[in-house]
């Protein structure tokens, strides 16, 4: 029988670890009781009040990972985190945890344990730590924290906590952070909505709204509505509805129901008649520019005080789509000179005789977003309308529409919009790039569309974590590659090709294994070959040391051949250069042709204004392709797989073209990676040159040895010695 965990919602410090593990194991029912003197777990006839003991007890009851020396030290660390006040010490502690999690999913073992919950609780309870994590200087720690924080059971517990606080405080202010919840939210009754217009593909600017709407719907065990705001026949097409739903599925966002504003055209029209009859709306034939000027200056329209009868007559002309009706629009009669210009008699209905992609020729008048959105929100049962804060000036207008028509109240929850430099988010400008052939389509990797950024290597997990916590991270696979090759003859190498099975990742054997081919003829990168000095000893990664005996240089100064002596007794610690290499292609062990692709920003201006001419700011060359070869392990990849080409960077496999596998470079967030390539060298001279980090430069972690014990090879050989090469 489950126990009971009783907690006052205002307890300080709050026992997040106890609440989290209780929700995760389902071995204790959560009870938020403000009269309780503190935290208390009643389990199997015993009462426990110490949080660490509560976590241990629930971990045992839930069959989580058992105690160990590592668990004990992590409990001590969690306790220490609550007492650290000095900024440098706190950062050092977080860095240490980040290093520890660099190649681990959880703190102890392969599943969530008591140690995970006790450390998560310490981080969750510290505003200072949460602020530091948002800076994304500890990406591995943030990835781990976000995983525990966004588990369904965790969010359910946090929602209960938010509800308990809300019942006590009854604050009128919308919560500022996700964990604080939504204003007046009732578990099981929250309804959110994501209302895209079907006039283009989803882009990065839409994803935050979509993710947050689903986040809160799930948090409160409520419902998410996907509603197409299809009120403009001029722009909208069924094609975009289909692709938007596909894009949402790519984001792992699934509405409980899909609706359309056009489903409500009749009730909206009836409400428009009602607002006219109430004297709160009037028809107007003022020219668009004059109307804009009058609204700005606070001047009333000449038709503002026309009779209800005249307004109904003109609205009937609009409804019929007559020549006379096309001259008029319907405006809400709110204010002439309100300091908030959104309240200055906005247009709420327009005439449009083009057929609608769903309703055909039935309607000739269509509601504007400002009129339809609040009314349909109320009609469809939406409890919380999540809107970017660019709509903040229009929030009073939203409420006016609901109040004027005496409809059910809807709470508004503002969040900040996303802004990106050198990025097109305007649908009109995105259409221009597509229509003019400046990109290959809406899924071009240079585009900020959901399809484009996913082709660029962004995953659903990373994108979701970025939106919720600004922290992406995931495991990747390592493979070697080369672009400009120089043949090398290895004296003392194997007489015949030999194959050895190695871990795909040097410090994380869990990601799988790969085949590495050893021959006496190998290829190295030209840049490396140029750097070799005569008689220099270098390290061939995954093999051992070798000594450069001779280099052949042609008339142009290019290195065309190298001879080396294998020196497996050499000490890799004494070599300055650790070199990636590939065995030369043979019939039995062919190399794979690949194309490496990098992209620049589509525009040269950080922020494109609405009136800017796109053609004035187009980057001349934005795609850079480089032919290369990779080992045969790339033939096992599936489209969308992410790999790390050693010493080069992370790439996403995008498919095969003309016999070559194409890989798109994933920006790593460093300055060199995100800087615009335009304006420097001429277009013809620009080539992809991924950053080459110094070998063994990282001091961020000290991992147990994989090579040696984990190397597999059938038969005896003296061609390589790996026990010491990567033991650091």
C-alpha cells in the first residue's frame, strides 16, 4: 500500500528531492498541507521526517539503484550544494558535475537512482543555481537536469505544488516561470491552443509557442487544441495545413483535437451582427492609408457615429461581396485616442471574394485575427491563451472583444518571443526566397523552418530543451574522415589488411562498435602531411606511434607521398601530433565517398526590417560543399543520424546524392561556427574548413580506460599496441 508524503507548499528550503522521487516511484501519495509543521513520510507504519532518509526509503521501496560509495558521495555533494554561497565555489561544483555527466546518462548506473533525485532537488531549490544553468556553461548537467525536470511525473508533482500555492496566495499575477504554473489553473481542466495560420511552413519562431502549449497542457493533465487560423483566403492553402501538422509531428507535438477558425464562421458572423446591433461596431470605407493616419493621430472616422441601421445595411453588402460591399470594412468601436493604439477602433471584418480553401464560395466576409482569436478561444473552451509579449499591447483589446460579447473569460499568459540574427522569420520574405529560387525549398538547411533546422542537425529533444531550458545535448558517434588525402606507406605494417573492432566513441563504449581497417598503405590529411618534419615521431590515432622517414614533394610544393616506420614502442605522451588516418581503399575494404556541406546566413543584415528590400541583403554564396572520403562505417548510417567526424565537428547525415553520402555541419555555438562567412574572402575562395581542436586538449574529465580491455580482434598481430595510447 502506498505511503503518504505530506509537505507544506511554502516550506523553505522546499524538499524537491522527496517530492520528485515520490512522484517518480509512485510509492507515496503527495499531500500539500499548509498546517503541517514540516515534511513527513508515512510508509509501512513508520514516519520519516529527514529528507535524505525519505529519499533512501522511497528508492528502496521503488527498487531504484542501491546504495554505493558513489551514491554516498553524491548525497554529500547535494547537501554541500545547499550551503555554498561563494560564486566561484558554486561554479566549480557545477563544472565538476558537468564533467561527471559528460558521458553518463545518470549519476549512478543506467537508470534514475536516489542519487539523481537528491542532487536534482538541491539544484531545483536554488534560484542562483538555476540562473547559472540557464547560461548553458554546463550543457551535460543541464541536459540531465532537464530530463528529470520534464518527466511527466515530475511536472505533475510541480503542477500540484503550483496549485497548492495558488490556492493559498490567489495571486492575480501571471507566473513568471514554468515551474510556477499558470494563473487560476485547475489540474485536469486546463485547455491550451496553438493557432498557426496555414500560409507557410512552421519556423523556429513558432516552435516555442507550440512546445509551451503542449508543455502546460501535459503539466496540468489538460488538453491541447491545434487550431488553424484560416481567415484569409488570399494567403492560405490546404498544402500548408498538411505540412504544419507534419512539422508538429516532427516536433513530437500532438494535439488532442485539430480545429479551424473556419469551423466557427457562422457563430462569428452572428457575433458580428450582435456587436453592430449593440452599437459597439461600425462600417467604414475610409482608405487604408487615411485610416492608418487617423488612428495614429487620434482622429475619429467620419462614419464612427453612423446609425445601426446603416451599418447593418453596409455589412449586408459586404456579406454579399458586392462592388459596394468591397469598399467597406467593419471596425470595433472602442476608442479614438486611447494611448494604447491597439485600442483605436481596430478592423474586425473584411470583405474578400476569393474562394476559401475549406468553405469555398460560401463566405465573402472574414473576421480578422483580433476579432476571431479571443472569441474562438472562448467558444472552444480554452482556459489559457499563451501569446508572445509582442501581443501585450493587444491584450486589452482581446479582453474587450470577450467582454463586449459577454463570453467566457480566458486567461492570457505572455512569454518572450525568439529573436535571431541574420535570420528570416517573416513569412512574406521567406516566400520571396522560395519563389525566387534563392533556396531549394521550405526544407532548405539555411531556412529557419522546422524542416530546415532538423536537416541542419537539430533534434526534437535538443529543440525542446532549448525552448524550455536553453540547453541541448545528446550522445553522438565518432568516425574518422579525410578531405584532401596524401598516401602514406607504413614500413612494418601488416602484409595483408587486418580488421579490428573498436568502440565508436573512445570514452563511451555504450554507443556501439565499429570496424577499423589496418593496412601498410594509409591516407592522411594534406594539412597534417605538410606539418610533418623529417624524422618526426607522430601518433596515429587508434594505432600507435610512427616515425616520418621521407616526404615526396612535387613541383608545386604539394606533398604527394610519405614513408613512415611503425614504432609501436614509442610513447604517445611525447608526441605533439595525434593524427587521424584511413586505410587506402581496397576491393574488400572500400572507402566511402562523402560530401561535407556547410552553410552561411541567407542575409547579411542582423535584423531585417519589414520595409527592407530583401535583394539588398542577400549573401552571395551561402552553401559550401567539399568532397571527401570516410571509412566504411558511414554506410550503416540512416538519414538524420548525427555523428562526430574526429577533429572536425558534428555532422548530420542528409542522404545520398550521385553516389556520395552528404553530411551537413552542425553549428557548435562557438564564435567561429556562428560568424557570417560573407564579406571576407571572395566567394570563389570560400571553402569549408571545420575547426581542428588540439588533440587531447580537454581537461574536463578523466575517464576509465576503454581501449585495451574493450578491443576485439581475432588472431594474433603485432601491428598495433593500444593499452597505453588513450590511457590518461
